[in-house]
C-alpha cells in the first residue's frame, strides 16, 4: 500500500473535505477522489460518507487515522527538519491583532533573517487551514479541537465600551437604557463582540441593531473616533486613542469581558527550526505582556 494513499486519506480525514485536501496536497479533486477510492478498495471497506458539503469519516476511517497519523506525522517532522532554515513561516490570525500587536513582536526575528507570510481571516477558516497544512501557526480566540493540532493559551484580550468625548457627553447613563438611542457601530450584523460585552457587564442581550457595520475592527475604531456612535473594541486597539483623549470609556465594570487567545501549531511543522523559534518567541512575548 502506497504511503501517498495514506497521506491523501489523512488529509481528507483531517479537513473533512475532498476539495480542501486537494488544495493542501497540490492535487486535483479527481486525483484525491481516485486515491481515496483506491484505498477503500484495498481495504475492502468504505472510509467516508459523502455529504452535500464535505465528507464524514466512518468508524473504520477514524480507527485507521488513529493508527497511521502518528507515524506519518513523525515522517513529516523528519522531512521538515531537513528543509532549508530560511523557508518562510506561515502565520494566521485576526487581521487587527496580527498587524497591531504581533508584527512588532516579531520584528527582531525578521531583522535576523526570518521570512514570514501572514494569512488574515476568521478563526474557523484559519484553523482549518492549519489542520490542512496550509499554515504553520495560528493565533485564535477559539480553542482548536482538531486532529494534528495542538494549542496553548498565550494572551488575554480585554474589551471596552468606547465613544468619542462628544458622543459620550450625549449618553445619559452607561447602560442599556442610556445607550438605546445612540448609534451602534459593529463588526458584524449579529454583534458578536457587543453581545459578549452586554451579557457580561449588563446581564442581558443588546436590544438595538447596528446602525453601521464594518467587518474590520480598525474601521470600527475609525468610525467611533469620528463620532459616528458607540462600540465595543479590544483594549489594545483603543490604547493610543484613550491616552490621547480622542476616545473615552463609557463604563468601568468590575470585571471586563476577556477572550483568551491560543497559539496553535500543526503537527510536523513544529519540528522546523524557524517555526519552533517563532512559536517560542510569541509564547514568551505574549505571556509577559499585560492584558491586550
């Protein structure tokens, strides 16, 4: 039985998709499908149930993955350790945090010769890319529970309810009633950050809808700074504006909402010296910093 068949099988098992596995392996979808069928024929048992979107592993597939994954990962680590040390490290994470906080932390390594490639996006997509082999490391506020991925907490992200001084002066009280008539600026229509703050601080869901939606927290910051309305933003993004007085906080809760951030690494990638160096450097730097 070819190791290529097992590698293809493991890629499909980990990604849950023929398409994603094909992208990871650099193969066509028909080639991946043919290799899975060849392995099923050799084993004389089905390995995946085809779904409208993706595939679901059968119990036989789960058992096969459990048995072959450690060995294949070890082989990948051996190969990865022999790669040139100047190979780029592929790091994924939320655009705002990577650009505002992580890139400055990695500046010394870049000056020392490190090559970096950033992928920006949502946690679920990035973690799927990590499991599929397209990324080496991912910073995520979702704790990953994926095969072939290990993660550990490295930072806390604190959230603040903020407005410009002019808007703040028009708010009679920093609570749901006082904020009811004030325009809300949000990252997404379903208000994920605002909902988290409202539940934690006010003990209820927000009753209002967003008047402005900008799918980039830096855009939300710019709108709030310009006096468009109020929003909930991570403290690291507001730090300079709060110090300059261009933004003010509208509430001082005893316990601010906090998200824990995780640094996830793909099995096999951590054996590469450059990936190990970036991982160790980020763990030290992020854990030694105050809450973001």
